[in-house]
């Protein structure tokens, strides 16, 4: 078979503990976003739009829904006879298997995939970011520099820099320093968790890292600093578009709100760079005579009889008469009863909220989102305070 120029490895096995109830039974990349999408849609669509047709999706935590969603890759044009998308759980070898110990170890356990689909370069991606990016432009710079590794970088507010891997680089984009989540960042040039390696260099570094029993087996903590120390040719690729790490409830809420406004901070309607998703066919949404829908987005299958303001409404959601939803995210299949009040809420899939319930209070804001986990039934008349986190089945009237 012809050698591929680049294949992608998508890290999608994280537990996502900072999303609390949203990831109790699903992997973080499978969490709903933007009315009709899941978080993983963005990296998979980026691959499709960048001409990368071979993607390994490394799963681990609560993989069932994610595996079913990715399936054969058909929605992203990744159902290929040679290549396409493959889900890769922790590898079971003759001597036994083990959980992925870190981002680098996850790729190490799947070196057989890199061998099966031989390529000149390997693109490493994270499955928990919202952005649109043409990786082919980054690959072109990587090849032009004859780089051992190229790291996508975005400038972040200085106050947030300590949350990221921070690097320095010269005018030629050659990286001179890298530090993972520094307490005192030297710059605001943050790693996006998007790397391109020469395949042979990546294999060499992963084998050496695995042999080091003191290693955390992590790209940011170990692989990249060790390569810099060894004098490898490493370059930054500057990205100027929208990018959001949605690893917390607040950041996920913010990313959803960025879809609102005219123009929105993040536009999903650009036909030149489409975001693909797996969706069941549903009838068009309906707004009743009593319904109001203001500065909000929804997709198919919804019935709106109440008031929706500054909110994102997922597929097949029903909002009954007298209900008022403001500044909130309501995910697929939720039913919002009569006269319910929701402000700064995040309601997961298939939640049923009884008549007259109040979600959030006068203290509500984006730092105190009231979160209700999937399949929960909230009794009629229940009152949930700002910032409450409700697991399935734990709501009392």
C-alpha cells in the first residue's frame, strides 16, 4: 500500500472529572455541544477538512457511547477501505494489558497502528477542544522546516497561561523553551495539544520514554521537554482562529454561548469548513403561538411553547407553556415542564423537569452553573440553587 503523508492519533480516553455529572457515564469527547454536535465532531471534522483520512481514536473511560457514535466514520467521510477511523482501546497483549498511563503511553500502546498505516508524519490531537483548523497548513510548515516536531500554539490571556504548556520561540518559529503548566509563565504562547511528529522520531521518543520508569508518560511533561533538551528540531505553528478547551463546566457553557450573537464569536455555518456530525433524521422544529425564541440556537425536532432567551437548545427538546429558559444549555431529548424557570443552567440529555421547578436563583452567573446529569427526573416544584450539581436520580421534591 502507498505510504501516507500523515495519519492522526486522537486522544479521547480522558475521564473529564471537571465536567462532573456530564461525564459520569460518557467519555468527555462524547459530551453534547452546540445543539447538534458532540465535542469529538470538531477534531474529526478538522481531519476530514484537512485531507487526513486515517484516524486512530484512543478510547478508555466510559467508551460505549463514544464508540457507537464514531462507528464506521461515515458522517466524517472516514469510512475508508484503507485507513478511515478506528477506535483503539487499551491494547491486550499476550503478557496482559494495562490502562493507558498517560498521553504518551497511550500512543506507545498503539505503535502497531502506526506500523499498519505507514506514514511519514503523525498528527497527535486531543478530543476535548472546540475549534476549526486546517491541519494541512500546519503539516506544510512542518515539512518545510524539516521539523522533528511542530506544536500548534495560540496566545492566551496572561492570567490563564499557567493552565497550559507554555513555550518561547524566535522569529524563525524555532522553539527555545517549553514548560508544562508553569506557576510563573514566561510568555502567553500556549500549546493547543496539537502536535505533528516525524513518525520515526515519535517512535524513538516513545520507546525511550516507556523505558524510563520515572516518567509520567506525558507529552507535555516528558516527551517535548526531553526532545528540546536533546536538541531536536522543534517549531511552533501559530494559530489565530477560535479555540476553546472545554474541560470545565464554565468553559463548556462559555463555548456554547459563543455560538450566539450577530455575528457569533464562533460560527458553525461556514460551508467552506463544515462541521460534520452523526444525527438521526427528525422533523423540523416548531415554535407554538405562545412560544418566544430570542438570540438562541436550536436544531431539529424541538417543540417550543415557552420562552427561550440567550440559550442553546439540542435536538428533540420540548419546552412547555409558561417555561422560561435564559442563559442556558439544554441538551438532546430534554423535556422542560410548564412554568419551569431555568437561568444559567446546563441540562444534560433526556432530563425531564417537572412543572413549576426552579433551576438557579438570584446568585446565578457563568461561574455558578446549575448542572443536571443525563436521564434525571426533577420533580414538579423542585428548587435547585445556583451551582447545584445533580447526579441521576438524586433530586428530591
